[in-house]
C-alpha cells in the first residue's frame, strides 16, 4: 500500500520508544547499527530527533524488537494513503470513530494484532 508522509517535527514518543527498545534489549548503538545496516551516527540522530527515520528503518526495527510496525510508522508520521484520504474526506467521522474506541479512562479497548 502506498504511504503518505505527514511532515512535522520528530515525535518525542517515537524517539523514546526506539531508545527504550534498544536499551531494554541491552544493545549498544553500534550493534544495532550493524544489524540494521546503518551507521551508529544515524541511530544517534534518530534517537535524539535530529533525523527522522525512514519507513524502511522503522519496519526493520519493529521486526527486530517484536514491535508493531504500524505503530512506529504512525509515530514517525507515515500514514497509509487510504487512511489519509479517509481523514481528509471526513475528519469528524474519523475522530468520532476513534473516540468510540476509547473507554472513559482513555485506555484502548481494542488491541493491536
């Protein structure tokens, strides 16, 4: 599926998620860089928000750490074209649908597969 990039600043939650996953696995930046075929500098820039990771990087990262690639792509500002078109067509409907999926405490009712 074609993805549309939503431009904007690096999302702190994405940076935190990537860093915590790497650190939780007790992996050094240099080791992750080798596994993902990127430079250590790139890993550092992504984790500090200097550079925004590519969709390919986020997908590989998700596979390596058993994370949901869709979640990382969303945090990175990458949205499937069909979803973006739906939001553009009727943002209120999309908001109401998403709101209906939240309980009163703001926790997710549905779980990612």
